[in-house]
């Protein structure tokens, strides 16, 4: 049952979120939160971001498990291989798991808040001693507690999506797109609150990543609705393809992908990104986006979704390579 529960958390999405968080810190030119440093000889391992990554892992896990519980009836048509449908996991066990993961998410936010304000702990393995350095300043209540409030609001938005927002066409797609950018926003708020006194001259580096992730996730969610059209109709879940028609939805998703491709020069011309970004994305994303549109035209929506995920990852890596 544990393996089935792990599958319900969507491990691939968790990995993508963690990578996105680290990409956010790199784009901002900030060192990863370093309140816990393990040093062995000349090597230094900064573990502060691990707490934040765990917070996002628990957030994604609880949201997906809760969503599977609420979508049990529609999944019998759309996703018959899912653990709740096959009986590998009971509804009671799934409900207990998502509640526990929700609590752990909030604990990670609280723990991150405490440690960010206290300072850093250096563990020198060779000498087996611990050095505590209090070097953080309180920047006001909101800034000082921002990691906790971020996860509180993230949890509230995830629950609102699972219970209400996912039943509103297009709003559900945009909400998921916003949720996929939250690791970048977390890096931004953490950078602003704790890591840099004057961030205004560098925060523009993260804007292309936020826009890129938002647009491609919006397209991917429309393709997901197209794939789930039959089951959603029987379950009474009204999505954009069911209201506007499959062809209109497919054209909208394709237009978003095309707009993303056309917008690739913007980071270079307006936000100071190196021209290398345009060369890399032109080479790797042009065939990737063409493949997405082609698979959508053939109504292979699952392949289109996978290709969109790959395109988003390649785009983020191109941003890093172009710093």
C-alpha cells in the first residue's frame, strides 16, 4: 500500500517542483538558504533548501491524494489504473495520509521560519563540533514569518482548487498554472525577506521563468481536460473542452504554445538575458513545441502533456545556461 500511496503523490511533479525551486534561487543569483551547513574538509553542503523542498513535496502530495479522493467517480472512467480505483488504497487510508501530509507541510513552513530567523548552524564533521551563528535580522512580522504564511496560503489555495475551483472552466487551468509557479515565487519572497538587502536590480531575472511556467502549464492543463473529456462528462464536471468544444480547446492550447515560442526573444531584448538563451531555446524548443502541436492534432493528448513538461524543463535549463 505504501508504494501505491507514493504513486498517488505524483513523484514526478514533486521532482519538477524541487528543481523549479532551485532554478529560482539560481536565477536570482542567491545562495541557497544556508542555515544548516555540513562541512567535511573543503567541501560544504548547504541543506537549508531541503526543508523548503520537503514543504513543497508534502504540499503536492496532500493535494494530489485529496484530489484523487474527491475525483474517485470520474477516475473510474478517466484513470482506471489509479490506486483508489483499483482498490490498492482505501479511501480512509488516503484521507488520513493527505491530512498528515498537510500538517507536515505546515510544520516545514514553521521550521523554515524559525531557522531562517535564528541564523545558521555549521556542523564541522572533521572536528565534530557545532557552531551557532545568529546573523539574521528581523525585518518585520510579515517578512520574518513569510515562509509559514506562504505554505498556509498555498495549502488554502490547493484545498480551494480541489473542492471548488476545478469545477470552473479555465479558472481551474489558470489556478494550476499559478500553483506550478509557486516554487519560483517562494524563492523570490525568501530572497527578498532574508537573502538580499536590495533585490530590485536582480528580481527581473525570474520573471521569464514565471511566465514560461505559467503559459506552458496552462496549455498542459487544457490538454489534460481534453484527455479526460469522456469521464468528466459522465461525472458532471464541466471543463473548457466540454463547454467550448474539443476543437476550440485544442486550438487554444496550441495558440498558448505558439505564443510561448514567439515570446522567447523577450527575456533577451527586455530583461537582459544573454543571446545564448535564444539560440538554445530555438534549437531545442522549436521541435519540442512542434511535436506538442502535432500530437494534439492527432489527439494523443497524454503525449502532448509529456512533451509540454519536457519543454518547460528545457526552457528553465536554458535560462540557467544563459545567466
